[in-house]
């Protein structure tokens, strides 16, 4: 066990106006571990993921990634930090509809200054692993929700981040395809020794991961347990 956890939330609280979405949430994920984040709709899973990813700064508490307090960073530095260290799959996707799948997947590599040719071939490899190689040159707006989700997973993994956060990455897929995409996500992160947090409603998905954290009304219901 390293000196720092790869991912740590300390007493994180967040409200949207009168709605309190997170209440004193604490969480610790060791380097290389994987966690399923579960809980009913509205329990705060996406809110927590957004705080962990540094997309939202919580009202109270802190998020530490590899020992670095990201809540204290200016917005610009937080975005850069996310690009360099994390891969994030958002619940409702955020692929650029005007770009093709391969162009979307290449984006992190290009933002990190990698050569276009290498970025393109790496992006194609990942799309192939995720079973959508034949759609690489289709615009994102012209593929199905499940196919776009696969590309979003590819984009989160393409720059080999140390930490991957995925919000219901298999939510639009049937169980067989969900299993295949999740296997690819778990294999790629384990192979790279990366840390993985997956939001899911699916017990089968959760059973692929090391530990389970459950939210209820914005609180951690259970301490991390082995599944
Ligand atoms: N942008 C927002 N503005 C106001 N309220 C919000 C906003 N986003 C989320 N909420 C509220 O915060 C609470 C937690 O929402 P959140 O999206 O984190 O839940 P979730 O567990 O991800 O749900 P789901 O499983 O449906 O995705 C809910 O009561 C929700 O209505
Ligand atoms: Mg959600």
C-alpha cells in the first residue's frame, strides 16, 4: 500500500440550491484497486463522480488524487490535471457530435501533444478492442447510444490514465454487450495497473470489481466491502 491512496474523498458535501446531493462522503481507493459505486437513482453517484473528477468543486470537504488536493487547484490546473491523470466516462456522454468516433478518441492524445498519426492508430486500436472499429469514421451523432458509449470508454482509456472514472458506462447496452465493454474496461485498467471506479446499477458489473461502495441519500451507506 502506497503512502497515498490513488483516490480519496474527505467529508465531501455538495448541494444544488436546496437539494443536498452529498453529505460528508468519505472514500478511499488504493492504487490499482477497482470500486463499484452503487445506489438508487438520485442517491448522488454522478454528483460524487463529478467531484472526484474535479468537474465540480464540493461545498465542503476535499478530493485528493494521488495525494494531491485537487479541490484547491484553480479551474485551469484542475482541467489539465484531469487530462493528464484521469480518464472519465460521463453518464450522458460528452463526445463531440460533429467529429467521427476516431477523432473523438484521439482528442486526449492530441491535447497532450502526441503526433496525429500515432494518436489515430492508437485510437483505432482501442475502438477495435471495444468492438466499434467499423464505425471509426462515422460521426458520433450518427451512431447508437451504446456505440457512442463504447467510444467514450475508448476515449477515457486512450492516454493510459492512472485513474479511470466511469458513470454507468454500460447503461445503454444489453447484458451481453455490457459484459464485453466492462471486461475491456477492467482488463485495460488492470493491465495498466490503473485504478478504476465504475458507477453502476448492475450487480453483475459490480461483481467484476474489487470492492463496493453504496450511496443512500447522499451518504455512504456501507463501508467499502469485498464483493
Ligand atoms: N444540476 C443539478 N441541479 C439540481 N439538482 C441536481 C443536479 N444534478 C443532480 N441534482 C440532484 O441531486 C441529487 C443527486 O443526483 P445525482 O445525479 O448525483 O444522482 P445519481 O445517483 O447519479 O442518479 P442516477 O442513478 O439517476 O444517475 C438528486 O436529488 C438530483 O435531483
Ligand atoms: Mg447519475
